[in-house]
C-alpha cells in the first residue's frame, strides 16, 4: 500500500479511536450501556477499505469503530448514543443499534450471533435477485458459542452465498494453546469454518496491513463468486472493556509513543493504531505529520460531541412511531 | 356467482396467486399444507420457487428477515408451530424491531406460516398456541384466519404488506367451506359470520368454526347467538372491534390459547374498558400441556358443546 493510502487508513483508525475515547471521557452523559471498539480499529479500517457502495454490512453491539471508519456522521452517532434527536433513529436505538443505511448498514442487531444469521439472508437476497455487492457479517468470538453461528455457516456454505464472515476474536487465549480460547473446545476458530467447507484465514488483527490484505483477498474471492469466506482476526483484548461501561485504563492514545519502542507497556505493543503509525514512520512519514492529522481528527470528533450533547431529546410521540408500516 | 371453496383450497389458491403476482417471492421450505392437509400441487407447480433449508429454524427465520431487509420477500412455512421456538429469537427480537430501530428507513416484510393449536395426537410438544406470545410483540403482525375468505385475505396481507407477519393457521380448518369475494378482503376488519340478538361470541381461527357449531346447538334451544371473527390479532383493530361488539350486552370470548395473556383476554379487556356494563366471559383451553388422548384433549380444549354450555350459563338459560 502507498503512503497516502496508509495515511487515510490511519485517519479512519484515529476517527474510530478518538470517537470512543471522547465517549468514555463523557460517559456520565450516557444513560445506557455502550461498547467501544478500542483495539478493533485495524478490522474496521480493513472493512472500510474493502467495502463498495453496493455491499451490505451487519455489525453488532460493538459497532462504533466500523461506522467511524466507513465515514458515518459522528455527530449523528453521538446524538443517538446520548438519546438525542437528530438522526433517523431519534433516540430509539442507542449505541447498541447504531446503523447507517446510506453506507450499507441498514440495521444492527445487538444479539450475539443474531446479526450473522440475518446477514445470511441479506446474502441470499443478493444472490437470488442478482444484485451487485456482497455482505459482511462482523461478530466477536463469543458468537462462536451460539448455535445460530453454526446454522449460519452451514446455510452460507450450502447455498454458496456471497458472504464474508469476519470474526473479531478478542477472547483471552487458552493458556496451553490446545484450544482456540478458554470458552471453545475446538483447537482453532478457523477449524470450525473448515468443517463447513468455508475457506478460512487467521490473521493478526493488530497488524492493520496484514488485516487489510487478508480482508481484500477474502473479499476478492467472494466477489468472484467463490462462495463464503471466513476471517479470524486475532485481537489483543483491550483491558478497559467491562461488562457495563468501559474505562479508559490505558489512558488516551499518544501517537508519539510510536517513536518510543516499549515506552507504554503491553497494550501499547498491541495497539493497532500505534502499529499503523509505526509503519508510517518506517515508510518515512514524519511524526509531526501524523500529529497534525490526529489533531484534526480529534478536533472534528470533539466538535461532533459538543454539538450532540447540546441537542434536544426527541418529542414523546417518537416513542410510538415506526412500530408499524404507515 | 359466489365462489365457494374449502379452506385448504382457498389457502393454496391464494398462495398460487401471490406467487404468480410476485416473481421474486421465495418460499424457504414448502410445508404450507403438508404433512397434514392436501398439498394442492404447490411443490410441483412452484418447485423452482422453493428453497429447502436444512432443519435450521433459527438461521432460516433470520435469513428470511435479512433477505426481506435486502429486498427479497419470502414466506417461511414452519409447519408445526413449536418448531418456531427454535427460530423464536429472530422472529420476535429482530423482525419486529427493524422498522423501529432504523427510524422507519428500513423494513422487514417477511411472512411466517405455522400450524398451531390442537391437531389431535401431537401431544405436549406439537400442539402449542404461540399466538398468545406473538401478539404481545409490538411490530409483529399476527393473523389467525378462520374461514376460506380469511385465509385468502391473510395470505394476501402477509405477502404484500410491509410488516413482518405470522399466519397462525390450524390443521383442523382444512375442510370447512365458505364463500370468497372477487378480491381478497381486508384482513384487518372483524367479520360478523352469524347474527343473533341474545349473545355475541367473539373468537378467531378454529374456535370461530366451533362457535358457529355452538350457535347451531344454541338455536335448537331458542338462543340466538351471533359470531364475530377477529382474524387480525396484532395489531388488534380496537376501534373496529368495539364497533362490532356494541350492539350486544352479553359477550363470550373464546380462545384456543391458555387464558393468561391470550388474544381473547386482551379483546375482553378492551371491550370491558370501553363498556363497563357489558357482561363478558372468557373461555379458553385449560392450563395444561396438550395431552395425547382425544378424550383428554376434549377435556381441556373448548368445543361446540363447551361453548354452548358457557353461553347458557352466561344467560342463565
């Protein structure tokens, strides 16, 4: 990938990261639950790089990063997360169900593996109607515990659907390596795709370049009519994730850490945004240029938040609208 | 000339008509009638319009919903209604939320067909009445036809409407005959199938046919019973229900579901709230799983004799 392309990839990743950091810093204003995509930015950027306008994307409860990377209006996202009026969802959806129909995300299911099975149907529609585009189903390793996942793999393979299964695996690894993770009896997650005759690749999701190449290869195969593909993106679990509200235990990202090897501990070594910044520095881009980019992204994210936080709630009548067809 | 058909004939005719009208309409499975009712040729005539999934109710139901969001309308014949419990999560927790969560920008016009209620011999795991659960889900349209005209309207409504819809069918309706109009009726409107001044029996699906038989028994005793058929359980047409019941001061609501949370109990509550002086009674299947032996089924599921007895008790005659 060329320098300018990598810079735009870093911009997408920074947009995702600064969006979540700003949200966590203002968590007191959020009246419900939210999940952040910190550590998942490499997958989000790969998705944004591979998608076309005619594609459909099924995200999940951890959807902020992918939406930020594909260019969704961040103020609309913040308004929805804060329960304010302004976007099409008008406070009925919240963080869990953020969507962007104009960018191929018509609906977001927050049920683990639930969205994967919906994505199978979206791919079936593409196939039966002869429509352009493919479908991405993004899910966590937790979905591999649900029966719905295996029904979905089976249907997608039986019907040779144009579907990319993107597993964002942020589980704690099994200690002795005999299992994929502590909640999975199978040795590898890709093995579970293999038994359904779905070609599968495991990749270090913390390496944005490798992630993008793996995604591009899988997408090319699916676009070529080769049926479904499965990607396991191995991610370091970000330590700030929690059952209810995330906490910024690693502090805010400092891009200058990209020039200080080993300066900020284990997370810093695994952080995909820093990995991308380091790659750019190796390519000869100056840190000062990265910092300029970061400041610009950050300013726009903070403006989006400030504007959203000043927005009003939707009128009560919105609670009863959109239940039935007009 | 009015066309008179058996219920199963009207169902097949309606399905063929909708398949012909919408060339992209796809069936995920073909067990609309089979294995309980005559097939009427669906499988041969529309073989290329039926995609047979494996026994995977979750993914099949979800795929139908996802396909609907992406522009492909499907009908999912689930056959025995309890099989739907494996696909419950997408049916009650994805499809009905699509319009709401997307702020009206996306819809999931998908149809599911199930055979519910007592078919005899199915026993506890194959004779459920899921309509009592389904009608409590905002955004999920629930249709429970009772007559050939109803099923004609229900199939049309489910396959042309914009809301996710479940047709709650009943195996034992197959042979009942009835007239059909030249075009499908409006499934939303309650239908007065028999008039009578002493009492009104309000019901849906098979219990409407049982109520009509009960009305015949009551007529022999000089009691004039009217029968109102409410085929759309959700969203319940409140205003139309109130208008259709306002002439009667004594109303019996009959439901094959167990009483708690049943569609008939909801109708009763709506009518009594609007007209506190009405004398209303609820007759439902008793609170036990479906038994196997026919005599035991009759002991808990209302039939014409029980409905007639309940009316006489209500009138004190």
